[in-house]
C-alpha cells in the first residue's frame, strides 16, 4: 500500500520463526504481482506468503 509517502506496514516478531501474510483487498485475495516485499520490492511466489526469520 502506498498512501502519499507511507510505503506499507513494517512487522517485527520476537519469538516466532515464521510470519505468514494473507493480503486481501475488498475481501478478494491480491495477486502476488501486486505484493512487494522488502526494500527491493520483490514479489512473492504466491499469496499467502510465509517469511522465515533471519538468524
């Protein structure tokens, strides 16, 4: 999401080793090519996506 300079949410986990994200707009799943992850804006291979915590 991008609302005039707000580039999206930031998430931080402390105890979890993975983080799963389901993205919906108006109740409909958003396609992976509309989801951007990380500073480089990579698209996930699928949605929902699971991010593994870095050591």
